[in-house]
């Protein structure tokens, strides 16, 4: 009672909200999340529908306590009847959504404190990166050469570190053959047809970057340009990519036989076929990006350069992902130190 009177006198008392969590989450999505990217919003809705509402949706906001939230997270990590459970990373994603929604409720003074702030999450362990070996890279290039429609995009991803969506969304106005540069300023984002279908959207971090790829990559793009012109002639009136030179200059680089954008599912299937052939059955298209990063570091690129080429937000993030040292890099480091020791010894004996 004394606490109540004290809050009244200090004008800090907030009347307990009678809004149910499921209703508040819908309001939060509709009124406070409209500025989120399509993929982000899609992820929010999936977490709410699949995990949060079934377990907590019927609770009033005022009844959500740190203990209740903690039990919710603990239940997510416990195996169900089929032995399935959420990974620590997936639970963290659920937590991000619930915490953000309830923080908005705090700011609107529907509740005093965010009950998510005191929750303890299971530790997230980084997935070990498995780049292709030198032999697998060699074999990959051999196999990709025989893939007419998808071999080029896969080789470009391997030697530029582009995200799949960035490669799919690359347009000719971003390729400068004279200066040997490629500007990455958008991506082709997957969307279902009822959401407008695939669309060109800004890059993951919303920033553009300019690459100076190896000459081999620029040659691949030159060959691709010629191939695409030949495809347009063969397709005739069925060609979709452009109708004149002005449209051609802004058209997608990677298209199918009628000039339509490549389907991510088809890219995946063609990649998996090659991966199986070279003994990398567990590899993903994204592992080509990892391979590029590791190869860059192994061949002497500094972390800042690799960060810029990959489009990471910071060099610290790049170090966090690729901070592990490969055997080759360790051997090279040892050799450099041995050479230094030998040079010092020579100075001493001179």
C-alpha cells in the first residue's frame, strides 16, 4: 500500500494493462513495425505465430513476469515427444521479437518493466565454417564450366564473396569493364507471388560497395554479356530482359534462356549437383562466400579489405566470423617468424 501511495505521489503509477499479449503483438506488428524490411517482418510474424502466441498469447501484459518468460524459453529448448527442440540461436530470435514488442509496451506505459530483460538465454555457439578445400575449388571450377546457365553465377560468387541475392540482383549498369569494377547496391529478394514476387531491394546493410574483382571474374562477366546477347537473339520475341539498348544497360546480368531472372531454388539445385560431384555434400551456396573470405585471408588480404569486399558492417564482425586461423596461415606465420629469427642471428654473428 505504501508503495502504491508513493507511486501516486510521484506520478509514476501505471494502471495495469488489460491487453492480452496476442492482441498487443498484432498491434505492434501493424503500427510499430511497418518500417522493417520485408524479410525481417516475415521473420517476426513467423516467430509470433509459431512460438510466442501458442505459449503466451492468452496472458495479459500485466501478468507477464521474468519467471514466466524464463520458463517459456526453457520449454523451447527441451525436446518434444519427437525429440525436436529449438536451437539456442532460434530461441534468441524468439527473444529478440518478444523483447522488442514488450519494450514498446513499456515506452507506451502499458507496463512498467520489460520482463524479458532478466531472462537467461542458452549460449549460442558459432557454427563452424567449412570452406571448400583447394582440391574442391579446382574440381568445382571444372564442373561449373559444364553448367550453361548456372556455372557462371556460381563461379562469380566463389571469387567475389557475393551473397546469393546480390549476385542474382546484379545489373549491367553496375559492371564497369573499363575500370574493372563492380558496384553492389541491391539484391534480388525472394517473395511469394501474393507479396509481389521477387523484387530488387537494398543490400543487407542498406549500403553499396565497389569491388575490384580478379581479371578472371571480369572476363567471366564479359563472356556472360556476349552469351546473353546470343540468348536474346535465339529467344526472339520471347525475350523478357530488355527491348532496347537503354533497357539492356540496366538489365540483370544473370538470366535464363528467355531473359527471366534466375530462380534461387534452381541455383541451389545446380550448386548441390556440383557439390555432390566434388565430395562436398553438406556444402551450401553460402559456403562459396565463406570460401572466398578464407582464400582472401590466406592469400594475404588484410581484414579491412575482406570486410569491405564482403559488405560486413565492421572489421570486428569479420574477425569474429573468420578469426580462426587455418593450418596454412599458421604455417606461413611460423615460416615468417623463423625467417626473422634467422635474420637476427645473422646480424649477431656479423
